[in-house]
């Protein structure tokens, strides 16, 4: 889930990291726990959601657990969590389920991304996550010092079709892929990938989420519940 300039996306781009571009220094909430911040665990509202929280493990562009992620959990502020619950309810009728990669992201995790991007020697994830982009071009283009995820109303996700087994829909690129192919309306993806991206976007938009056009997986509830505040509560 990064801040892609106008060329691409948070994770990865901005994508991976953030969801949003560089901006003025935001206010950091004094909250120390999820409850104090008003964050809720999406599993409590959508028990059948598929969780693949990448930053709580090593399958991500850095290749290690990210600072602030102590458990593979998805927290969102209540308005965003309830809107996502409505998305999931609608999709069940089509034998579809949501698969989530990242939700609320602690500010300390964003700092971890920035520190990693400044180290030219660490190229562990290049082949999978940024094969066509030089790492020196990630900081300031794909990775920014502030992420919309830290505001508690942004989520990175995809769709899975569940008929007996659940199979993730093909979207044309992996999650957190730093490349123009990850742009939601990238012209070079095939018809199936375009249909699947449109299916996800339509479902999310009906419940008030807006897509970040440089990352097909990145959505933010609009209006955001706390647009001027970021949180640094660890994910536990």
C-alpha cells in the first residue's frame, strides 16, 4: 500500500508505502492503543475475510516484518470498517470474498519504508516487486514519508472467488508492484485483468471508497474520518 508521484503508485509506489503523496507534516495522534484511536479489527465485522497482511511477515518488498506490525491484523476506523463490511456483504452473492493485504499502517512502519529506500545495498525484493525500476528512484516517487494508511481509512485488497476453494482473481500484477502496469487503468493489461479490476473498483465505489489510480489495490473511504491525523499505534 506508497506515494507515487504522478507516474505511479504504496506499496508500491506510494503504494507500498503509503497511500498518498508527500504532504505537510500531519498531526500524530497521542493514542497508544487501537481502542484509544477508535480502530476496530475488521475480522470482528467480516469473519470470512481473507487476511494476507504482508507487512506482518516477510513476503513484502523489504523482505522482513515491518516496524509496528506485531500481528497479521487489519484495523480500520469504524466508518471505514462498516463500509468495508457492506462491500463484503454485497460480494457474497457473487461467490466473491475480499482478500486484504494492508489496512491501518502505523507511522513507524512508514519510517521503516523510508529508511529502507535510502539503502542502495538492500535489493532483496527487486525481482518480484520493482524489476523495471531502479531502487534509487523509489524514494520520493514510490515511497513517501506520510501514508494515507496511517489515517485509518485506507485499505489494500483484492478479490477471491470462492466455490469450494477460494482462488484470488488475476489482476495483472502482484500486490505492491512498482510499475505502470499496476495503474488501475493501465492500457497494457489484458481484458480479464481489466474486468477484475473494474469489478473490485465498482464494488468499493458503491460503498464510498475511492481508488488511487496508480495502484489497483488501494482504496480510501471518502470523506476520510480523520483527514488531518495519523496514528502510530502498533498492530497487535
